[in-house]
């Protein structure tokens, strides 16, 4: 006769016996030791994870290299055509960028959101404008950004000590130029407005000792390429990370330290009005000016028409004598240069980078029974430094 197939209960009993577990008894010594054994990562899994990370890094470096190579090849092609022709193409691309349809898969939502963000920021800053004007400013703002990309590539080729007058107007800048060229030491501020690259490049070409604070690009190949574009003018660049001591050395040497001052400084920044809304602003600018007693020059390079032409405008010089008797020097200085930036943005709002999230951080609501914050800065915490980008 055929033996009956073992049922599931007998199989389970046999497995329990092999593991040292008896019916109605506690676990055996073997099972207790097995349960108490700690679970450590498997060495093989760690090696596989490290190998995966290494592969990702190599792939990222190759992607960065190919991106930089593509930009260099595109630059060579663009230089075969006049700069104004390239700027017309850039304006067309900027208009297409603004009008990009959201319904296109993958890239549609990613590109279309910039136009919506620009419109939202313009409405917040200037609620009195009609909707048609809001859309016009948003579209031209994105065109201005596309033109800036072309201008950065052509600036070292076109602006030199012998040719800058054809492209840049410096009328009415006798006092700021005297400060910068006379090595009196100053802080120069601009914003994401017009062409901030042309501003520093031109002044450095004329002999001003300018050190610009910047955040390096994540793509180191592209970062090195763009850094090389700025070197012919003599403009020196300082990476913002860990730059506190270097910035002080620049001002001690009576040079010009340049910032893009409309960066969002996060929750630890100093909140001052910008277009009537609180905007987080870096404290380091005011603290440096107070500590080194140097003037702050606020200006911009405004584009003239749709060609490679600019006028450099300085609409505010804040001197140590202006703040030394103020009750809260730091807040007053920060409010003053922010107000000066707002003035030239209002003069030509279409040249401002409205996709920039200037109001991203907002003040936290005051807590009940919280002690008032002291306005003193005993150890001068820098709270970071603004940079371009």
C-alpha cells in the first residue's frame, strides 16, 4: 500500500524539532542564541552600495563634462554670428519659454511654471497693474534672462579697454568711480536686474579692484569655463562658502567688494520691506560696512533697447556718516540699500528676474511670552553671504 502523504502539521512538527523547539516547552538554547544574535549589515551589500554610489558619481561627472562640452560648442557656433542677431534669437526663445504649454509631457509643467511664478511675483509687488501689463512684464523678464545668457558669452569678446565706450555708458558716475578707482574701499551692490555681469566686468576693465562674491555652479567644468570668461577683465571671484575672513581682508586692503544683494537669506536673515512685503536679506553686507566703515554703492547695468548696449546707473551711495547716529544701524543700512534696489527695478521692471523667489522666506509669527530679540550684534554673526546665481 502507498503511504499516506504527510500532512502540514507533521511537517511543522519536524521543522520545530530540528530548530530545537518542543511542544509545550520553551525555546532551546540554540534558538535563544540565534534570536539574541545582533543583525549587522552584510559586507557584500555594503560593497554593492559603495559600487553603486561610485557609478553614479562617474556618470554625473560624464554628464557634467558633456554639458560643458555642449555649451562650448554652442558658444563657438554663436560667435559665427553678430551679437545682435543672437540677441534677437534669444528674445524669441524667451517668448517661447514664457508661452510654453503646460500640457506637454515631461518638460511642459517644468518650463511653464517659471512664467506663472513671474506673474505671481509681479502681482504681489505691483498689485495696481492691469493683467495685460503683468503678462507683458513677465514675458519680457524671461526674454531678458535669455538675452543675458548670450551676453555673458559675448562680453569678454566685445568689452575691452579700447572698445567699452561703444557698448556701455558711464555718464554721471564721477563720484562712484573716484571711490573705486581711488582704492578707498567700498561695498558695491546690484541685483538680478539688467546685466549684472557687464557691470562688474566693465568696472574691472577700467582698473577698479573688484572682488565679486559668488556661489560656484554645481557643474565644475561649466563653472571653470564661465570663470575663465571673466578673467580677461581682471575681475576676481570669491566663493561665498567660508569667505568671511577673505571678505574682511578685501575691505582692509581698500578694494571693492561686490554682492548681488537681492538673495533670499532664509529664516535667519533680516526682514526689510521690498515692494511693501518683508524680504529676508543678508546681514553680512551691513555688518561689513559698519565694521570697516566703508561706503555702500548701489547700482546696476540697465539694458538700452534690445541690443548689446547698457547704461550703468548708481542711484544711492550710503556713507558711514549716514548711519553712525542711527538707533539700529544694521536695519537702517539694509532697508536703505533694499529701497535703492526697488527704485531701479520700478524704473524698468521688465529687466528684473521675476522668477527669482525673493519672498520665499517670511517672518515667523511671534510666540506668546517670548522675550524681545536684542538688536545688538556682539559677535557679528554673518548669517551667510549673498552671491550671484
